[in-house]
């Protein structure tokens, strides 16, 4: 392990924490990271607040994308310290985004620098730092992927305790509308939109998708919002409810939507179909190499920019996913040191 890389990573993480970068408000941090990369000798490309640098050996070689995100969620209540001032113990660094995904980002950046110095690599390398990951915003990774071109493999940095996620759930948010007939409550008409919505909700909770996943389990759905009525003495003619659907690799979002629409009477409209489940073949050469290195493979129930990368991908990084979006978020310093080595060893002599 090059101690200089480790020290650079810690210093950079302290700076990342100190620059607020909520989803959609990453401009100052994108400016800072662009300058940082240029000072390291890399040219930088940018669209919106997504930035990337390339280490191209030959256009004939396959391309590996390294990716992590710079944005954070808002700090929740309950912090015992200022979330934008990095605080340290001998073991940990505390701050908003320290684990999700600052530690992965700085570790990948150090690996990118180290790997870029290997002149006989069997692949081209691109380091993409994306924006709007936390809210799946329209100016996030998709806008950059369109400019980057063909990608053959991606390594996504997210907190996984440095184990290899080979698949992750997709996401659909569905706006559902049950329609009835308005009436005075003294003259019930038997067409209450709330009751219709309740029947459909009951159907949804009993809905079974036939194809399960060994790593991700069944397709899951949860009703998360409901709204109806505007006066106590009027039978409502409309009841709206929202359903959060998490798909596995056996169902495209389009197919899962079709099954849901055919099962209920309410109108069901997806906000988006683009956040697909991801899956890489367990026999893929990178997965095999990771296993030889002693890494455990698993299916991730949390979603990342993997959902929007049009290539086989894995997800791996320092930190615990359970700490994401919580008060007093922190990262173990030792994990950053270990993960820099892990990324480099995984890719330094790799051939797709």
C-alpha cells in the first residue's frame, strides 16, 4: 500500500465533507473535484455536475468505468456534531457523506490514479463522479453516460463493507388512482373511491410474482402514501395512493408494471421505468477474480447508479450501508486504506 495514496484519500474526504453537496446542488463540489483532478494531471470533462477523466490506451481496447457519486441527502435530525465539519477519532471520520459515498469515491480516485500509471493495461479506464444519485435526478449519471460512449464493465463505489454486490434491486414508483362517484353521505351510492382503493391495495399485498431471485428474493412492493376526500360529509370520488416497487433481475420494470396493472382496477401510472434491476453473471471473469481474492458475493437490496449503467457492473466499497442517511454517519479509516488496495489488486492485471 502506498501510504501517500491513503493520506491523500483521508485529506480529500475531509474536504468533501466540508463542501455541502446535496442532490442537485453539487456545483461547488464539482468545481473543486475538477480542479483537484487537473492538478493530478488529468483532463476533465463535465456535463451538469457530473465530471469524468479518461485514461485511454487504445480505442481498440475494452473500457472499464469507475463510478461513485458526490451528492448527499440532507442531514437528518439527531446529529451530535456539525455534519459539514469532519470530526475524527483514531479510528473513524464523522461527517455527512463520509460513508455514502465519500469513502468509496476517494478510494476509487486513488485507484484510478494508480491504475492510470500502468502502461500495459488491457483496458481503457474512465473515472466518473456522478451527481444526483440520491434522488435519481434527470441531470445525474444518465446525462454523462450518453457522452462517454461504450462501456464494457463498471465498478460502482458504494458502502458494501468491501464485499461484492453482483446484483441489486430496481425501483418503480407508481401513482395509482381509484375512482368512484361523489355523493352525500346520507345517500350512500356504494361507489366510495376509498373502498375501491382498499380492495386494490389488499390485492397488491397478496400479489405473488412467480420468479424469485436467489440473491434478491421476491419482487417487493409497499404502499407508502394515500390521499382522499376533502369534506367529512361527501363520499369521495377519487382516492390516490403511491406504491413503491422493488424488482429483481427476473422482471423488467415494464413487465412488473404490466402484472400490477392487470391485477387491479385502479389506474396505475409509473413515474419512471428507467431504474432497472442490475445483474452480472456469477461466471463473469471479474466476479471469478474477486472470489479468488476471498470476496463474498451478494445481492444488494439498496439501489445505486448501477441501475442506469448500460453494461455489466458490480458494486463494492468501504463502509456499512446501514449507516447511510443516518445521524453521525462515519467511516472507519482502515477500510479506506484496505479498499484502495482492493480496487487496485482487483483491476491492475485484469483482462476482460
